[in-house]
C-alpha cells in the first residue's frame, strides 16, 4: 500500500492505494467518531462489496441508490439525506461513499449538506473514480439544464483506492478510466506519457502493479493542482483537457450513450488537433496522443456527430455559463495551457481532423 | 452608516448598518461582476422593497418564493436554483437575499450549492435577520425530521442592514427580533444589558438610532464569536442561549404558532432559572433577565406546555443528534458557558420556575 497526502491545510487528507484495501478495518477506524456510520452505494456495487465494507466498519447504516447517472438528482440527494436522518447520523458521523463517480458525487454532496456538512470517506470502485473523481472535493448532482449544476466543494477525509476491486469492472469502464489516466499524462507529465506508452497493455490486462502506479501517478498530478487551486480559479482548469469537446460529445450523443472517458478520449484527440492548428503543438505529438488513445481501445473521434452540432453544443455550454469559451490546449505533451482566443473555424477544423 | 467587518480571513465581509441603505447602488456595485444578478425574495417583501432594490442593482433576475418557513424546503431550493439557471446566472454571478431569516437561509443555501457556490449579499428586512441570522454564514432548509437539517456554511460577501426597512415590520416580529438582541447581551455583554434596560422602550418605538445601535452591537458580539469559531466547534454554541428550551417550545406548540424570538424569550427565562438552580447565577440576575423579556412584550414562560412534554421534545432533539445534551447557562449576566451535567429534574424545575 502507498499513501499520498493531498496538501489542503486543515482539509488535508490521505489517499491509500493498493490491492486488498477495501476490507481493511484499520484504514476506516481512524475516521469513525461517535456519530455513527452510513454507507452509500449503488444497486450494482452493493452485491459485490457492501457486505465486505460493512464487516470492516462494524455497525453501519446503508443506503442503496439506483445505478447510473440519474441517481445524481434532487431525488437522489433526498433519498440519501432521508436515510442519514432515519439512521440518526450525528454531526460527527461518517458517510462512506462506496462506488464509482456517481456515488462519490452524490454521497459527497449529501455529506456536504447534511447538517451543514459531515465527514466522508471515498471508496472508489471504478478506475475513473480512483484516478479522477475521488480526488479534489468536487461533488454535485445534475439538473435538466446541465450536468453538475448543483454541488459543493467538500473534501473527503480519506480515500481508499483498492485496485483489486477493479477486477469486477466491465472492460468498457476500465478503458473509460484509462482515458483520464492518459489525460493526466498528456496535460501535465510527459514522463508519465512515456510510461503509458510502454505499459498501456498491462493496464488493459489489469496488472495490479501497473494499475496501482497509474492510480498513484494520476492522484499525485491531480492532487498537486487541487492543492494549488482548490476552487478552480485558474490552474485547475487544465484538468479539463479534452473535456470541452467531450462534454459536447456526451450531450450530442445523448447522455449515457458514450461513457465519460470515451467522450474525453475523442475530445483529447480533437483538443490535440486544435493545439496543432493554433500553432502550439507539433503534428508528431498529436499523433502520439491519437495512438495512445487508439491503443487503449478508446474512440479517437465522434464521426456520427456533425462538427456544426458539436460547436452548437459547446456554444450552449458557453451561453449557460455567461462566460468566455476557453480551451485547454497543449504546448507540448505534458504541458497544457488555457487559450481564450480560439475561433469556431479552428474548432471545426480540429473536429474534422480528428476523424481523419 | 456604520460598517463592521466580520474577520474571517479570505471570507471576511462588511456589514453596513444605517437608515436608508436598501436603495444605495454604491453598496451593491462593488459586488457585481460579469455573471449577472438575481434577487431572491418573498411574496410579502416583494411588494415592499423589490422594485427599490432592483433599481439600485440595475438589471436583475427575480425569484419570489411563498412567504413563511415552508419555503425552506427542497422544493424551495429547486425553485430558486431553477430560476438561477433560467436566468443563466454565471459562476461569477451574484445572489441578493432580500427578506427575513427564511429568505436568508434559503437564498444563502441556494447560493452555496448553485454551480458549487456563488457569492451572495444579505439584505435583511427583519430585526431578527439583521441582528442574528444574516451574520455567520449558516444557511439551511428544513426536513420533516427537523429544522435546518440540510444546509451549508456559506458566508455572504456583504450584509446591508437598513433599519428604516424595519418600519414595515409587524410589531410581533419586531419584538421577536428584540429577543435575540437581549440574548446577545445576556449571554455575552453585561454593559449591553444595561443599555437595553435603559433603551428598551426606544427599540419598541422603532427609534432608528436605538435600532442601529442594537443591530451594530449584536452584530459585533456575534461576529466576534463567529470569527473565532466559524463552524460551531465550541464557543459559537454560546449563541444558543435559551435555544434548547426555545426549540422545544416551537416544536411543542406546532411550528409557526410561536415566533422564533418569542420561544427564545421564554427559553432564556427558563435557562436563567436553570442557571440559578445549578448554582451559577444569582436569583436577582434571573429577575433582571425576566424583567427585560417582560418589558419587551415577550413571553416569559410557556404555561400551556407541560414540563414533561418539553423535556420529551428536548430528549428527541438529543437523540436525533446522537449527542450529549448540553445547556448554555449563565455564570452572571453577560457570561454564558456550556454545561453537559444537567439532569432532567433540574430542567423540570427550571421550566416550572419560569411560569411563576
């Protein structure tokens, strides 16, 4: 087991990474005070890990929400809060979020607002959650007008990332998680991209050592940025590399048709193409991004979606936020930066280039 | 106009107090960035002040929620969030909470969770909100299982307290606000109690200078405690003097039958009696508390509620929180402290003594 610390002053917390951590009582115990414990999980994760985690925790209340993104709703939060109140969880109680990104977002938000905030521990059971959503304290639910429109910054008091729990993860979700691993490398760390180019097959074969390294390095990279910019005033936006395009793909295809990581994968290729068109990135480096995405079994483009439609969806996003449209582009592999001066013509050409 | 500052580091903010502030554009302008403005108010306050505030702000979206405590609900938050999204309020937008404690709690909570938090300005229009709920960053909605069970600590970026706006406040609500003014003195500042004993009639006659002083001194006292203990880990609990009894009275009478300040007033007399029974407070000082409450036209007891019923309700509260029952008692007027060693027999005797 390795333990990283996210340096956030009085909100600092450890991330434990290794195989076989999910049932280790010693990892949970330091975080249990007098106010009770409640596990929040999904109907898919519950049959796999709920009993194990409950045993490790001792007595705990349980909340099982329906699987999938639709749980990230007002009704989902109400279900969790009702259950926490029924279990009489106190202000020094503990919420354990057991599951993927949806559970982390939902249980984290419920913990953020329950009695004005109670501590929570993340136990991510998907690669996506282990490398990305469990780190950084962003919690949220969706609204018909947009994803993650209601939420809170609420840091967990610990993250327990068991790479052995990834054994039960469907292949497609594993690859979706690898997309965010690739993103961390491509946006922030050229050496990590080199490691990925050597080890991508090991990740796909669920080699635990390789997975643990990928999780650790991703968390290190993300944690460093979160520590410097917790509330995304600046640098943290670099973690959105590929996401402006990716969100448009997800929305255009209908939420749920593409997995988040799949959309980000194609979005990264588009963003790399855009970086080359803007004169920032060498063509050969675009090729490296594209090749890594391809080798991970992830989509490199969204050929069924017309460029005009994607641009329209990105513009909607922009309008909704009353903000400027900013793109994360690459200066080189491992060096991302924000550009606000990107016009639609360049975006269109980047989308077209990704398909080729 | 006087301006206090609440010393909360990077969350520090000013409280402006005076007559005729509500339409001063110069007080709002420094807080308006590019993301739009939305005013949240109630059906009772809207006809009185919405137009005035909108004029001072320039363009602003508006959300009018039904008057009363029932607006502090999931549906209330959804209504506000829906309206903010419909108005396309951005992450650098501003929410203006125009109204009493309910509006401050609801709009503040909506601002806390909208896009993971946007700034808000409090424009309290009741004395209770000016002296208490607008200071300190507690926001919340209610749940069938209890009041303020869901919420956030979200500090406003400014408070604009216009004592001239209290002209439209019903007498009973004015007195309810005076109860919290008395609480600040009795729990924290003997000199302020002396001032109140001299000036209580002026407050009841809505003398603006007296009101402005009472608001300022209450905010100073509360702000000092909030700055030292933002999340109520310790000292902030002293602000709950009279509230353990008061909450039981509110619940026992049925929410809405007693105003919050009325219940706190009777609760303070009970808490003072308890302090004397525990040997902390002189009998003569209990008399001063009782007399001040009486002169303010506030109830000194809840004769229709049996002591057993109040104790039962307090025990329920305790059970819900899985916590120890702690009472705020007085060592002397102006010096409150927490005691965890209070038994039911003493509580019962204190309730009975209050009626006499």
